[in-house]
C-alpha cells in the first residue's frame, strides 16, 4: 500500500511516472492527493522546476487517447508479465550461481534484485566489470546511499536490473 492510502489528514501526495510503464527516461507523470495540496504542489512545481516537454505531453495524450483505459490496462498487464518473467530468470540465475556467496530476497515489485555479498571485495570495480562483461546490468549499492551518508565505506550490496538487457 502507498502512503497515500494511509493518509487520513490530507497531508500526503503521491507522485507517479510514465517512465516505468512506457519508456525509461520518459519524465512525465502525475500527482494524486487532496485537491488543496495538489493545487499548492502544482503552483510550486510550475514556479520552481522545468515542465515536461510539450511534444512528449502531446504524444502521451494521443497514445492514451488511442489506447483508452482498456488498452492502457492491457499494456500494463503485458508489461507485468514480462517483468515477472525477467524477475523469475534473474532469481533463478542467482539461486544457481550465487547461493554460497550472497543473499537476496525475491522482489515483490520493481525492476531490481538487491544482492548482499557475504564477503564484499575491498575494490568492487573488478567484480562489476566481470558482471557487465557477462551481460548483467549492475550498480554498486553505495551509489544508492542517501546524501550525507558515508559513501566511502564498504557497501556489501549490488543492485541488479532485470529490465535493461542491452
């Protein structure tokens, strides 16, 4: 459940993006929440950030209009099936090849498998290069740490993508 579903006081906004359901990097989305809060967010966003590309907005509008609600839902179901199959494949590969050296939990949603290495190397670059040479889209876990955290300390996690296959 989202934080918005727990909101009883009208203080939560939910931000969603088409980038995960149409195309990576497609930076158009929508905000959901109480109308007075959405209106304030809209005014702030308009004044403080670059708006989406007009051409992208027009193309998205035409696509959604052509699909209609049923077509968009069909697209989402197809996408979910594809992601589920890719997730199954990456978890099966981890089960087969990483069982003795790492731990992970099968994701319930999303596009990544987070893997915790039992004995992470002091220098990750060689491991990351080997993974990339074998077609694994990987990001060191320390890249995902919050600002202000100690990024230099050894992080035992790597994030494996099961979406990008190039």
